[in-house]
C-alpha cells in the first residue's frame, strides 16, 4: 500500500508523463490531411515482399503473350512453391504476390470462367492448381499471399463486350474466395485489345466491390490505388520526394493515370492516402527466360533499389521469376541471400541506442512527447511539438564519437505525413561548427539517407519545413560496411540511330522473326511502334508488319522478340520507327537482328 501511494505521488510521473506543468493533460496532435487506414499501415510495415511472374511467357521468351499460345506450353517439370516460399522467407520478405492471370489471359488456377488455364495444360495432367500450392506454401512459411490479375485479357472471347466485366468479377471472386487471406490485390492498368480487336471499358466499381466483399482488408494496388499506387517506373526508383498522398479525382488507371512523375513523388497535400509501391524485376524482364540467367541484377544494383524504395517511403515488391522447371533459379536465389546478408550487416548496429536526445521544442513540455521516444523502439510513442511549430531541431549526443554513414528516420504516419524538408548536421569539434551531412525533403513512413562516413559525437536533425507540427517516432544511425561488390549488370554499349535501321545478313535466310534490344540507360529514347520490312536486294522492300507495337517498352525496355505469322526468305531486314517514347528523331538501341 505504502509503495503504491509513493509511486502515485512520484513527481516524475505526475508532472512528467501525463500532465503539463499546470497539470492539464497534453492532448495529441489532430491528424493532418489524408491518413492511412489500419490496413494500409499494416501493409506499409511489411516493407519488402516478392513478386512472381509465372505463366506461358515463362516458356516462350516473351514478356506479353498474345493469348493465342497453346496452353500446353505451360509445363513446369518440377514446380515447387515451397521452394519459392522458403527463399522469400530467408530473403527477409514478408509476402508473395503471384500473377494469377497476366495479359495473355492464362489462369494459374482451374477457373470456371475460362478455357485457357492450368486445367488445359500438361502440368499435373491438367489437375494442378498453382494458387492452391502457393497459398498453402505461404501459410506454411508465415508469409502473406497476394494476387495480380490483369483485367486486360487477350484470350477471353468476351473481352471487349459488356459481359466481360462480370466475367472478370467472377474470376476475381474465385481467386479471392478460394485461397484464404489475400493481403493485396494487384490491378494492372494496361488496357489493350482483346481477341476481337476491341478494348474493354472496365467496371472498376464492380471490381472493387468484389475485392472488398471477399477480402475486406485487402490493399488494392493500381496506378491510383485506392490502397497503394504504382510509383511511376519499373526501374525501382521512387521519388527522393515521396508523398504518400495523391490527388485522384479525375484520374483513372492506364492512360487516364496521373503523369508518371506525379506517381513518382505523390502530391504534397494530396487528397487521398495512396502510398507508393515499387515494383521491379531482379532480371531485365518480368518473366523468366534462359537468356537472362546471367543478367540477374548485381548486389550493388539491388542495394541501390532498396535505398531508393524502402529508403524513400515506398514498399519494395521485387520480382523473382521462376524458371521452366518451376523453381527459382540459383542465380536469383544466391543474389537474394547476398542482399539479405548485406542489409543485415548495414543495419546490424544502431549507434544511437545509448544516446541522449533533446529537442528544441516539445509538445506542452510534456514527457509524453519528448525526444527520447525517438529511440525507445515503440512504434506508437513519438516526439512532437505544439501545433503552431513547423520548424524545430533535435540534438543527439552519443556517449563517444562514432563513425557513421547511414541515417534512418520515421514519421508517425497514423497522424499524417507532414515533413517537407529536413537536414542532418554533425558537430565538428575541430572547427566548433555544425556542418551539413545531407539535406532531404520528405520522410514519410521511413527515410534512409546514405552519405560518406562522418565521425562525430553530436548530430542535429533540422526539421526545416513541416505542413503541420512534426511527429517523429524513430531515428537510427549506422555505420554500414562499404560495398565491395563490383559485379556489373552486363550493361552493353548502345548506339543512337536516326532514320530506318537496316541489316544486311550477307546471305538469304529463312526468317521467323526478329529481335530488338533497346538501350537500358534511363535517358534512352525507344521505338514504340514500327514498320518491319524484308528485302532480297536492299532496294525493293516488302512490308511484313505494319504499325506494330513493342510491348511494355515504355515502362520496361527489355529485349523484344517478334515472331512473324509466316517465315520469310530474305537477305535484308529493316525497321522504320513510327513512334518513340520521347518523340525524338533518333532512338537508342543495343542490337537488332533476325530470328532464324
Ligand atoms: C505491367 C505489365 O504490363 C508487365 O508485364 C508486368 O506485369 C508489370 C508488373 O506490370 O503493367
């Protein structure tokens, strides 16, 4: 009794934790602007998970099948979803999202609404269900399960008619009701032509209703969410400024989406909470091809992607396409383990743990909101200021000087994203001055800065601009080993071409198609539409393909293999660019050649 009485009267608790000096409890800040739902917050905390592109394209060296493939091409010899799940788990990923149906319409489960499915394939004599195997494996390994379904369907005979929307909703219904909890529904914005040459007007209200009816907590991904948004490129680089808020009114998906640079940065004070997800492939293409076995991204490249996604307020959805056996290839899994090992080393030792932290201002001078909350490891305790404060600094004093090159900071997003600009400085004991380490803009759920090593005992974080009083819940500093990996990504030299591209093969060949390898640097201009010709003398040309597209080249400029309807005998081949991504006269490529 005595003890209880004493502790109730302890001045630190009464005056410090819950009350201001005039004994009034200090209320927390009101939320600012759009805020995440509980499920969006849970989703954001997952940070890193696996994308799987798998289907007929795995077997045909193409990125976009046209739906005319014989379903029998889908025949993995040794498929093992448990291998995928165990690799994802060991890699530190929290979930797997699978292409249940890509643009070719092939369903990885025996759908009742299609005749282009695993049931029509040779795999397991048509008795297999890949979604069942993968969802079971995810459960076994403690991973969440998500599905990608493309509304664009180049196989379904009803595509392009009003009936198709209900058919697509029915397929969604099958997938979302039959395989347990689905944490994310990934909607591809592509909207091309179906087998009858018609495009479909999608009924997004119906699709969303179907998702929420089956999976009320699923985060719906698309160009504009509503759960999470595409961050505008397939290179893995979210904006250095990255707001989780987006203006969505008047926008749609695909061609109706906000400009890609807006998706990359979000909108300051945007009307809805639609955080960014970075989707990128570990290989040049989204689907497996034996040709890319030696083109798995280097460790350094993947590290950069980690910092430009998770380190920039975005989740990372890393695609790891299984091979023709139905297994993740050792080149990919080795790289994933290297990445996990390196990340563990980067963030092994938080140098801030025993630091003393003070803030220029603290809300109501209350210890409920004091700067120690930044290092106590509790997500829901935070430092904040009075409502009218939009600029403030925090000072960190380490027990002794430390060398460091990483700085991690988090905003408490349940109350909105607020910080628009901040900087990190160190106290230079020699010059007795604060010196700049790095300036940055937004923070959001998580921001990680990398910089050349600094040795210092005192660090200052300046919140230079905040839309409302800043609310931060975590700061960490690390001394990461310098990356020694120098493996390159097999970047080949490219050339710029003005005018048509002509190739003399020196002799007549039986041509079944051609390949085109676009340049990979991000300033490159790519052919989007072209005419393809053949000739026996280089003077008289026969038009073989007119106004044809290179699929997905805008978002992911990888090798294109174009097959001709019927083989042609020729000595010369020619491409004439009709449309390019940047509307320039010259375009950039690595190679162009025949498929024989
Ligand atoms: C894009 C698709 O067109 C690609 O093939 C890939 O699936 C990528 C993740 O989304 O929109």
